[in-house]
C-alpha cells in the first residue's frame, strides 16, 4: 500500500515575518509616496540661469543699500551722544565702602600704634545670596567655625539679596586675623569700612 505523504509536508514550517520588518516596509512605502506627491506639487521652472542670477544680484544690491542707510543713521545717532546714567549711586548703601585686598593685607610690623586707628570700624561680608536658606546655611557654617554672623536683607533692583556679615571690628589686626581664618576654611570674605554717621 502506498504511503500518504500529502499532509506531512517537508518538516519545515513557514515562520511569520517580525513586526519591525512590516513597520519598515510600510515606512519606506509611505516615504516613497510622499516623495512622489512632493515632486508632483513642484512648480514648473521655466526661468533660465541668467534671469535667476540677475534676480539674486538685485536682492544683494537692495541689502547693500539698506545696510548703507542703516550705517548712515547710526553715525548720525553717534554724533548726538547722551550723558551716561549712573544708577549705582542710588543702589549702593551709603554706610559701607569696599576695601581692596591690597589694603586688607596685614602690615609688615605690628606695633602699638595700630591699636588706635581713628575710630574706624570694619565689617566682613562672607556672602550674598538670593535665597535666604543659602544665607542661613553659611551663617550656620560660620557659627561652627566660631564666628557670630548676622544676615542683612536688602533689595537691589527689586531683587531681594541676603548678605551674611561678620563684625564689626574696630582694629585692623582683628580684621586681618579673621580674614586669614576664613580663607583657611575656604570662605572668601570681603572687608568693608563702615562710614561714621
């Protein structure tokens, strides 16, 4: 009796194609159709090369004349110079003066004459922050180092600032010692002289 091989097949089953292959094929077909539509919508270009060059040269000449007109207006405006406005006179507080680092260095010789210095008072500003929390953190770290700091809140250009300050000190030797101690702990402080009222 003959064997029935019709239903058995050859032992290999057809595996379906993965989904990403179908996705890529659809994407390629879609892009090809979009390219055909784009090319179909393009206007017919019947202008020759010479006309296109003349058109571009005209645009360049118009831009050059506009730039020349603008530079003429700028030279006219520069001849009418206005007086500069200095707003920092109203912004800076009146009771403090910045002391440059060259003046805050300790003198070569410490003498008894430095103890009495015309009643000058100095203050150290350890930082200035927009956030009150940052100012409080610096104040706390200064307290751990043994400094008694206070926070002065000011408004500059309608922006609140919180300044962390140490002092005042009446002797410059104390000021120099405090600056050195702060620098050793990684804090760059600014020395200011308080004006007498």
